[in-house]
C-alpha cells in the first residue's frame, strides 16, 4: 500500500539570486543561486521537525526548475506532485541588501507557478493528506491559481486540516481588490497572520477584533512581530482556554526572511502532534528563532531533546532563553548548535 505524506504545501517555489555583498543591484559583482518560496519554506520546516511533507507546484522545463526539484528532494520533501511546464519559465526573485535591510525583486509574471490551477485537485497527495497548507500568495498569482485555492478550501475532506497563512504581498495585489482574501482566510481550519499585515488587509491587527472579522477558522493565530503570538480557538471564552498568548524567544537576528514560514511550520507540526495551543506556539517560536539566526530562508531546529525541554519549560525558564548564531543560551547553561 502506498504511503502518502502527512502534509502537502501548495504554491510557487522560485529560483533566487542572492548578492555576495550589500549594495544596489547595478553594483553587485556576483550572486549565488538558491531557491525560495513561502510554501516550500514551510515544507522544509515541517520535514526538519519530522513531519513527512510534499510540495505541490509547477516549475519550468529549465535549469532553475530542475534545481528547485533537486534541492527540495534532497531536503527530504516529496516532489512527486510537481508539474513541469514545457512553455512557461520558472519564477525568479533577486535579493538586494542594504543598510535598511533586504528588498526582494520578483520576476514571476507568466511563470510556470502562476499557471497552478484546479487540475491539481485530482492529486492523490491532496486527497490523502492530514494537512494541506496554503497561503495568500498563490491566489494572487493568477485567476486560475485563485480558483485552485478556492476549490481546495471549498472541498472539505474528513480528517484533513487546511491551514492558510495570509502572507500579504502588496506588490502582487497592486491595482487589484484584495477583499476576496477575507473569504479565503475565513474558510480555512487554521488561519495564520502577522498583526502588521492583518492591519493592512483587514484594518486591525488586534487578535480579538480579527476573531470577530474571521469567525470561520477553528483557530486563528496572530503573530505580533518579534514579541508574541496569540492563538484564539472557536471557543473564545478565555477562562475556558479559548485564547493563549506566548512570548517569542529573544533572538540575535541575522536575517528575518523566512521566519514567518518557519513559525507556521513549527505551529503546524505541533498541531499534527496533538499539542495544546501553548506548545504549538512555542514550537512555532523555536522554529522561527532557528531561522532568524541564519542568513538563508531556513534554519535547522535544535536537537529533539532540547526542543522537548523548551516546550516543557516554565514561563520563567522560557523567558530566560536567548538564541544566537552560536547556539541557545538557556540561562543556567549553554546549548550550542
């Protein structure tokens, strides 16, 4: 009998060119080639936490596309659901770094990934997954990609959870009405979003106000930048455990890109393990911290015994932890990476 991955992440993965030094693009001498994409980042994070995961998407019949498939497969991700487009190219983004941080320049119009559509609905990966992860990026790529996301959300499967990360990208929605995003988010079982992006899209970043605007998801998770994350379940009676807030770990940040996707992977891995909300939020923070201290989009989580100790830590022990590129400072002792 064929065994299917527990989770499937659906979306576009792109080739990426990263400058070997800071400065405007016209002054950069060399770039190194890697890959990136929110859904692929979540897939990598889930696999790193022991969750068998597939990425379902489309790439061009080109070197960029072949590299994407190879790197994801080498990371332990199931790529059997990847479609190769014989005409459209693989999407690309270029990073520009400077004193104010990083700027990403996207070249994805007409890409293979933008041709994602309802044809994916027949995939046995989707039919057999315990978790399907989507984001607000995919419906912004094209009308048919929007239809795919809508169809997945409108097709409940017993025993399957659908998560949706808002992942607001204003450039992708430029000149278009983003209001349909609300109906997509509201149709998910788990909705994740940053307070800042929620304020842009929905007019508020307050978890309680967002819960009123979005009554559909069984759980709404709102991340307040580097400070804390709040999960509000359908039962919004705080005394009954409907709302849980957990502070973020203190981190000596190297690069913020990818941390939100890592948080989503940690939270969703905890959900699949049956953790309570506090442990799910903590696992999200641990995964995010591990990515914040590396220059790329994905950082390996600590050893499983260290993760278990952090999940079981008292509030005071948790608050005392500091994460840096050299390891975790647990307060009383140091655990190196």
